[in-house]
C-alpha cells in the first residue's frame, strides 16, 4: 500500500488552462505572435515553461528567458488566479490525510507560485511538503523536483511512493526512481500519452485515485 503520495499541480489538482494560456499569449504578443485559438497553448500546461517556448516557437535560450519574464508579468497579477480546483480534489485530499498518508506536491511550476496557489485555494493544510522549480529556471525537470522532494522529506522506500499526474513528464520523472504513477485522464494529457510513458494506473476522476492508493 502506498504511504507517500506525490501530486502534480497543473492539470491534476487544479485546472489552470485559462491563466496559463492567457499568460503565454501575453508573452508571445510581445514578439508579434498572435494565437487565434488559445487551445493551441494547452501544450504549455505541464512541461517546464522554458522547454515549451524553445520547442514550440524555436526561441533561443536568451529569448526564452525574456519570454518567461513576460509570461510572469501577466501570471503574477492575473493568471495565477485564473484557475480552479477540480471537483473531488478536496475530498480526495481529506481522505488521504485521514488515512495517515504523507502528501507532497511535486510540480515544475516555480515553488513560490505553487505555494501561493495552494494557499489561495485553501489546500496548504493537506500537504506535508511542497516542491517546485526555482525562479531562475533550474530544477524544472520533473525528476529533479521529485528527487528534491524525496530528499527533503527523507524518503528512501520508493516502493511505498506513488506519483499522480496528467502528463508524460510526471510518469517519466517518477520512473527514474522506480516510482509507480497514476495518470489522470481529466487533465491535459491523453490516455495514449500516459500509457505510452508507462503509467501503472489511469484514473478518469479524482475519486478513482483513492481506489488505487488504498487497494
């Protein structure tokens, strides 16, 4: 039975679609790039932000750093609040804490922003620790975030740990430690993406997650 539960944030605990796409669109507009359908920007949800600007718009490292700065201009003022907790998440977190599980956030989002979001939605009390990336663009890879979380919490029995996320980055990052993953289908990753990456379980809704953890 899993005793330590790692959660991704975007697309797993909350639906940040509006805030992230608005922030990306704001940054791209600084370069004269307009996006007619913001759903095209959903691919920015989950992966490290720097990587997405480089991969999808062929930005140089220097241009990427400036784009991230533009992104944060909008995100820190508006985008961070253009977000909502998925139905069933609070009940899930309450059940995990009542069962005595250690609950940890492991997100590629900058740690200060992640903590601010947990506070804003009154979720902080459910988490024993919150791990995220650094504001300078380091520790953005999911494996690095997971490693940081495990080390900070002095967790060494990885067979008792499970990672919950909606993108392949969550699955692949956890796999580097031999940690099982529950892929959620209500987020921004497809069933094919999660299966191909090696997710052990797939959950259609938050309430299904508890079934896999407690079995």
